[in-house]
C-alpha cells in the first residue's frame, strides 16, 4: 500500500468561537450578503430586547454606509438599558456569553448573534468593533474590541469614558459585504419587524438614503414574567442540578419549590403515583429513584400546562394594527390558540390572515413567519410554520374566491426549537405543528365566512334590484288600473330585505 | 406601570456542551427517534474514518436492543485505529474535542457527534457510556464515562485494563428512543452507506434480527493527503495565525511555505500585483498591509485550484458497484466534474444516475445525497444538491420515456458547508451549486443518449422486420419467376442494417 498509517492521531479541543468561525454558515454568516443582513438583524434584536426590558418605547437607529464596493460600516444604536461596564467586553466578543438564561420569552437566546457579527467583521476587515454603552447608573464608556478566536475571549484595544444624553448602546463595526444586495432583505426584515413590534420606531439610513419603520403604536407590551421550570421539562440533567442544592429537604417540599404548577397536593399525588416517600430527603435519592422521578414527571398527567405569563405574544389589537399599517389589505382576521407546551416549554401561536393585492396570487396563502416577534426570512420550506400550511386543505376555505391571501404567524415560546444557530427556521416539533395546523384552520374558517358573506351580499343586492324592478312595474300597472298615484314602494322593499337579512 | 425594571441584568457564560444540551435539535437530537438514528450514524462515521485511517477494510458491528419500550441500548464496534488511552475520556465526552483538524477529507469534522449521543443518553437515561478502545501500541482499556455538562468535561466513573483480540473501539450507551420507529431510517442509512462505501462490511442486529450491508468490494480507498491551506481560503484570521509564527522571514518565502500552489514565481507575481516587497519581513506587516494581502489573495487570478489529492471521491467503479449491488437497476451512468473550490476549499461532485423500478415515478429524478460519502437523510428540500435538481430542465432529457430514475450524488470536500451541526443538509454555496447543476446536465445528456439509443434500436428493429418481410416476398417472387430456389437473404439484410448502424 505504501501509505503511512498514522498510529498516533493528534487530538485537540477547539473553542466554540473557533467552531463558529469555521462554520459561519450555521450562524447565518455564510456569505457576505447574508452577513450584512444577519448583522443588522442581531443588533436590532438585542436593541429591542434591551428597550423592552427597560420598559421604554424602542428608538433604534441603523446607519449603513459603503466604505468601498466590498466593505460596509454598520452602526446600530438604541435607548435601551445599556450594558454594565464590567460585562461589556465579554457581552460583545465572547461566544455563548449573554444575559443569563431565564424561563421567559426573549428574542436573543444564545449569546451568539452579535459576537458572530463582530467575528465576521474582524476576519473580513481586520477592524475592531466600537461599542458605546451607558446604563442609568454609570456614566458611559466606549470600548474598542477584537476577539481572540482561539480562546473565545475579548481583546480590549481601548476604553474611554464618554457620557451621552441618556442610557443606551451603540455598536459600530465594519464588515465585508455588498450593501446593495443586502438592502432589500434588510428593508423586508424591518417592515416585518414593524408588523410584530408596531410600538418600536426604527430608522434606517443606507448610504444617506433614509427610511423609517413602525412607531404606529404607543402601547408597550408588559415584560413577560420569569417562571420556574415546568415539571414536564425536567430531564435527568435538570433534576440533578435542582437536587444538588436541595440538601436534606424532603422530596415534596423540594418539588413544590423547584417547579411551577406543583402545589402540595399535586406533589403528593405525583409521589404516590411513582411510589416515593414525600419526606425522603432529596440528597438520599439513588440514581434509580432519580430515573423513576424523571419518568414520573413526564407521565403524570395531572399537571396544569406551563404558565403563559412567561410569554409575550403580539396580541390581537397590535398584530392587526401592525399588518394594516404595513400592507394594503382588504380584510384582516386574527386568531390565536390557547397556550400549550412542547417538552414543558410554554408556547402560543397566533396569526393574522390578510387579503389584498399586496400579496402574490397562489393556491396557498403566502406565509410570513415570526418567532418571538422576530421575522424569519430564510430556510422557509422545512419550517414547522410552512409545513403546517401544506397540511391544511385550503380549497375548503374559499381561497379562490377571495383576493390573494397572506398569513402572518408568530410562535411565542420560552424556548424556540430553531433548526440551526442562525435562527432561520423552526424544527417540526409535533405539538407545535398540531397547534399551528389548528390555527390555520381557524383562520380558514374565518376567511370562508368573509368570502361567503361577500358572495351572499352580492346575491342579495342582485335579487333586490330584480325584485325592485318587478315591484315597480306591478305598482305602476296597479296604480294605472286603479287610476291612482304610484305609491312609495322603495321603503317597503328595503324593509323586506332587512327582514331577510336578519333571518 | 408597576413592573419592576431590572437595572442590573445578570450575565453568564455557558459551555458549548450546555449550548448543545439546550439546543439538541440543532445537532440532530431533536426527538427520540431521530436521536437513535443520529447515535448510530455518528458512531458508524467515526468507525469508518478510523478504519480507513488504519488502511483496514472496515468491519463494523451494530447491536441495538430495546431495554424497555422507551429505552434502547446501542453498541457499535470497529476494527479501526483505536483511541490512545490518554485522549479517550475527552474524545467521547467533551464537545468540540476530536482528532486534530487537517486540510483533508473526513466524515467527522466537529468533534461533536459522538459526544452528543453520549449527552443525549445521559440526560434521558442517566446511564454512563462504556467505551473499550485498544490501539496497536497499548493493551486496551475500558472506560465508564459521564459528561459534566456545565463545564464540558469528562467524568470518569471507572477504568479497567482489558485486552481484546485486536485494535479497535467499542462504544455502548443507553438512550431514550423507540427502536421500532428508528429502524427504517437506520436501515436506509446503512443501505446507502454501502452504496458510497462498498468495501465496508457492516452488520446490524436489532433485537436479535440480523442484517448485513456492503462488503462487496475489496478495494480500499487511498487515504487523502493532508495539504496546506489554499491561498484563496485565507481570511485575516488565518493570515494572522500563519504570520505569527513567521518571525523575520521574508514575505515571498513565507507565502511559498504557508500555502499550497504558491511557488516562488507565483508568490513574486502576487506581491507585485499588490505592490508589497518580496523581502519585507512578515513580522513588520502593518494591519493595512495584512488587509491588502488578504484582498490580493482573493483577487489574484493566477493561482491553480486547490489540490484534489486531499479529497477522496467514491470513483466510477466503486460508485457504480455500490449502486448496482444495492438497488435493482436497468441502467446506470456515472459522471464526475473536475475538482473545483469554494472559498479556497477543494471539492469534487460526482454522481450515478440509475434507472429501474426500485425508484419512484416522478417528473424529477429521486435524489440520494451524500457528503464525503455520508448519506444525508433529513432536511432535503433546501440542500444545494436538491436545489440544483430543480434548476435543470429535466423534460429535455427524455426522462418520461425512461424507467423511473434516481441520482446518487456525492460532494467530497475538505470542508462541507453544512447548514447545521446535525450535518443533514448543505448550504447553497454558489460555486458548489453551479458544479452540481452542470453535473446533473451531464447525466441528463447521458440518460437521453441511452433512451434515444433504446428508441432508435426499437425503430431499427421494426424497420428491419418490415424490410425483411418485403425482401422475402421479393426474393420469393423473383425466384419463382426465375424458376430457381429462394436464395439465402437473412445474412444480406443483417449486413445491410449493420452498415446502417455504423453510420
């Protein structure tokens, strides 16, 4: 064979920054057009999260300018909470570092997106990111940062104190990217953001050309509350973590404290169901008992669903307003399902079905997807929100007799099962899919009602016209025969048809 | 507003194991059926890589048994290199730890898959993985391992010396999963593996039911050679890494040593092109000069393509053998494109077009996708190999007149741009897409030729029959007139049509 066999393969550990550096496409940075779009998207999402946490109407300014045909400069600023000085360098340059994960809905989830933008900028232009951030407590600081990719750590090139008018964050970076080609996607993204977040005022300047989005509502959403984990979301890893702090506490008490929706009685019934003693100290649980407990938490069917107050759906008024102020529509219908769960994570699906000539003609409604209010523009075809569309028999819902239709559908969840780190499409989790199919059918029935009502109205008005004509002839000839004046009959016909309509 | 504003958000860093624990679906472990399939797949891929590196015909044994309806035990053993004792615990339980990345084709790429299987097993059954591994140098050791998810580190529960007959690795773990539902996918995966790896002998036992795959060829592929990076793959991060070791060496010499396909002359021309001095010490490069160099490496159009010897395509003989020994086919055609590159990474696409009643009837050929010989079964619709199929006008290639057709297409690359860590689909990189479209057209033309040849053969045989009939009548009546015997004319007709066929 003549080839050398390597008896001793060399092994190595790579940092997560290195992993995503090598596999940028997984995080939405596969090419320079997508990279510009993803950069804007990640920065805007961070800004909106931060403003909402501060309970302020978001003001987000985006400036994009081409430095040369291949490189552009992106700057996004907001009036959010700001990042405390001691966390700032890592928050912007360390992969998988971010605000602490909490059991409640948020746009950002991984502590990955903004750092990916900084990383992409660095490897394509060698320029650092410049971050200015100011909280209400501190006076504001500007950081100039690079990433040590091999070690997934920040490299602070410079810092300076710099006070601005109010709290908020501005992130500026340069990346390789064609502004012209990314422009359309960015504008689509911001238009759709104003559908799901109509209270945010977003301004965009691309090479001096200005556009603004949203700001049509003053009503801020309430912050979703943080909940304990739902018992059905507990796998053995979570159980081990929760039990390691429990010391000598009794099982029942510990269950009540550790999980949402578990009261004294529920805990007692569960423990009876799996034959464990309520007073057994958690610290004495054997591996086998822990496994029995994990199985019991999944199989026990007496838990209430997870607390939907951890969620923050768009809601009927805002969602309709968002669609109507962004698209020209002839009719809009809102529907939402009751809160549900996947693997113990709360979720709600809601949607607006709109008709109008803004949408393309098709056998199926056009779908605009949102996850926790974030528009998803790529990788639609295997997304659960698209798959569900194909499972509905739309021919039943008079779609052909209506103007072109579109569905704006939003999944709110404490955890969205994205198929990849780029957060472009949602995995086909069966319980989510079932709810979305049911939601689409609800909307289909509403559409059919509208279309049928329209068709009936057309029929009635035609009937009225014919009737009116005959009645006039009858009235005239009768009056002629009786040699008297033609009576007033229009009101009579009107009354007649109103009676008919009420039936 | 009455809601508490959190002025001081808490930040945290999570380990990459924690990230994939929370987002299992990204790595192909979204539900328990997929998890069983992914476990088998990741273990088999590791085994095949290891056997090929050892230049041995792979023998892989897979045993799956249901412990109860919800839990199954998976064990995969091979005759590969084995993992040296000092690396073994981390190799199986640490995310992003694996054999050192080299510039050459391999199935495994991330050091993620097997650890994900162990992690999934641990969080669903709380049972450790048991690994036995033996290299030719050491005597064999059995490890019992768990993962410290929070710290992405191994927990060694037990080790013992245990010598076996020969080198190799056996991995055994228990996971939550429904064997029955995963069975079909696993069998499909192994059948397709035997198409792309016909020299591997794989045996599968599911609850005692046995099946075996492949082993139809003795011809082992040569190991692809390790190459230096291609200059067009150099971004600023790579340049910085390469230059940091270069000390006071001159630019030209450093370029020649650092990259493939850069000789003295090419380096000199490149440096002239970007106006840098050949003798400038690398250590004195300014940030601006490094940026100029990075731009130059991309724009300079005088580099040869990357070295295809780092690749290991299936090849005509093996690929045809693989398809023919696995499916019942009426005709098979092989085509391959010349080596090409995406972002400086070498790649080759090759495919077999097969017709036969094993494949479904459709307007488009059915596609079976492979990346570095690994069959891809999920998320087909946005894969570049599927997208390319829709860009070809198949109606031009007589598809309707042929039996149902299927394409087995394999992308070999030193780096496959997977869309997600689960390695189920390939990103639509334009240069890859263009090559795949061209490959499909090549196959289409070959198919048309076969179909046309078939149709022509039918036409010719009909013509021959008619001609033969007339000729016989003519010969008979002429013989009658001449009052002599009917001459032998069959041979004459045969000759006549052979002449015709040669034209």
